[in-house]
């Protein structure tokens, strides 16, 4: 029997500031190990890797995250196509572009749109739900996955189901916005479903609806795909065309206006992990109701989340319903009942010019990472990690010299016309203006300490002469 393969479309471009300080614009929540040993992006990929049910996924993300996406997708989805948005235009243009891309080879292909930052612990039940939704999608319905509520949540939109379309799927009678507590209780009693924001539809169905309701989005997406170019292993949408798309979510653009919206009631556990309180609810808790991650210790503390990054010991005594998140450069302490206000806190930090609002101390690059350890008026100390086989760009600086001390692995260092191997507990000096490159020729990660000295230590004091990753100066 021939099986119609579903093409997953993973939306992977959000910022996730409600989970600060772990999630920041430079490394959003979908890429960190938020719930379990994998990122939520990797968990989403793992749910849709059965080759008998799913085609290789299409991942759409911001260009800033392309190397993180490629790295995390390498093991779970080696055949994935990674599409780069030149500008953030919300979910509708992103979905339209992916539908246009897939429709080039199969206009009737079923697409499964998933957010990269949702958590669904029961992957088998999720895949079974996709099988139940597929027949309706193939007939031309846009099927959303409705979650059976476990409590009257005020942070989710709801769906009122209508008549049956087939054995499993209902027409959507109405989408309703996030309610107050009293209304949410009534919705749950009346059998409303949570709106998960995940959809299954044929590519040509969604494109037809975009053409009906948002022709500017449809045209911008088509032109962006037609003008796209290959960049290493990525597909770059045409910037000028894509930027003409109105900024709009798919809910407002299509779902709340179409007459082919349908809903599949589901019973699997689901969370959009939209706050630290949601992380607490979906995580494994101890006998006192606490979620503890990392180097933590608690005493007489209940129903709390205590999380420590980078082995920083974090402790709590006599606290109930509290969130504590410790990172190397920021600490959050909040009541669980106020978890939704973290986004407002981040906006305040931004208004005060705090870099901690948007960037981590550890900055990831396609070759590895660097992390600031100490910073003075004319010096900076960094910890640098380089993946096996990776190499930095051939570059030079106008305002600083660098001294590298290898603490693990072996470095291949180019300084002007010299190439040398530097082993553990050995060092090398790079003068101001010298053309240099750092590579890891070994089989294990390379770690070193870098000491910069100079009148200007900004990352934009990099002149790239050659780069295998085709980056700009500050990329």
C-alpha cells in the first residue's frame, strides 16, 4: 500500500524572552535543553523522523540561527532543508514560503506545521494523531490539533468544535482569544479545546487560502522562493521580495477567516512552554513538587523551580511557589504566579541598556563558542571551544593582540606565513595586524584561553580575509 508522506515544516525563529535568563535573543528557548536532555527543537524533529510517515522536514529560521539549526538537525534530520528568512515577518509569510517551496515539486503534498518550542512527551500518540488528521487534510481541510484541556488555562487560545467532517475531525465552529479565568472555566466545561497552533494541510490548499485572504503575502512568498539562492547547505529567500510581505500570524491571516478550518481533538500532553511556570508544570517533580536542574540544594521548599547553569551552586530555604534561575551573568527570582511578567522585565532591562537582556556570556559560532571570563579597560580574557575539524576565519585585527593558551586538545595556528601545532599547556602569541587562523585538526574538542590586549576589544574589530562559513564581519 502506498503511504502519503507528510512533510514537516518546523517554525524556528522566535526569541522566547519569557524564559529569560536561559532564553535570550542570541540563543532562544527552542535551542536550549529546557525540558529533558535535548532542546525542544531537537524533540520536535524526533517526533517527525519516521520515514514511513514523514518526508525530510523543511526548517525555516532566522539567518542568525542557521548554524545552530544545522548543528542540532544534523543527527535527527540529516536530509532537512533549512530555509533562511531575511526578515522576521511572523508565521504567515514563513508558512506561505515553505508551502511555495514544497509545491514546486508536489502541489498536493501534505504539510505539518510545528513550532520548534513546543513540548509533546508522547511522540507515538502525536504521530497517531497525524495519521488520524491526514484523510481530512488530503480532502482540502486545514486541520489544527486541538488539545483536550487539563485545567482552565488563561494563557491559551481555545477552539469550539463544530460538526464532524469524518470519524475523527470536526469543523471549527470558532476560534476564541485567551480568556479570563471565569470564561476559561466555562470553555472547559463546554468542551472547548486548546489551540496548539500546529496544522496539517495540503500545500495547494494553504496557498489558495492565502491567495483569497492575503494575496500580498502569497505573492511575496512566491517571489521570495523564486528568487532564493543556495548558500552552503541553506536556502536563502530573496530579501527584497520577502520583506514586502505584511507582518501577520497565520491565525489572523487565514485560520480565523477560512471556511475549511477543521480540528482534531487530541489527548496527548502538550505545552507551548510559554513561561517558567509552564516549565515547572511539564517537568518531572520530586515529592515536594520541586523541579531542580543543575547544582541546586533546597530545604523546606515546595512547588518551586530551582535551576542552575554552569555548575553555579544555587540554594533555597523556606520558599513555596518560587522560580529561581541562575546563569553565569544573571539570576531570576520570581513568584510562579508572576511568571508571565518576565517578558516585561526583559523589556525594562533593554531600556536600561543591559546586554544581559539579549545576549549570553557564551556566544555560539558555527565552529564552536567563545565565553568572556574577565574584561578590563584594555584587556579581555575569553574561553574558546572549537569543534573537531572546525576552523575559524582567516582574519586580522587593527586594535588588539591575542595570546592563546591551549588547555585541551591540539590547535593548528596560522600566524602570517607560519603554521604550527600548539598542544596542551603550550601557548602562541598573535601580534596586532597579523593575519591568523585557529583550527582544530584533532578528534576531540579544542579548548583554550585567549587573552586580548589593546585599545579596542569589540567583535567588530575583525577583518575576515577568508571564511568557510561565508559570514560578514560581525556574523
